[in-house]
C-alpha cells in the first residue's frame, strides 16, 4: 500500500524533532525560573532573619 507523503511522510520527523527541542527549551526556562525564585526567597528569608 502506497503512503501519501502529504499526510506524514518526509516532513513528520522534522516536526517531531522541532517539538522535542521546543519542549526541552520550555523545561529549561521553567527550571531556571524555579531556581531563580528559590534563590530569591532564600535571600529574602536571610535578610528578614538578620534584621535588615
């Protein structure tokens, strides 16, 4: 049975790789935002506990 290339032949792997890369970039951004927030909260806690 012949495959119709217009519905997912050659272009599908490239789109899947692009989605994987976008997902990794999104997870990297979320991780960076999480750790930046954690450091900021820790810094504020240290400032409040020291009295400044």
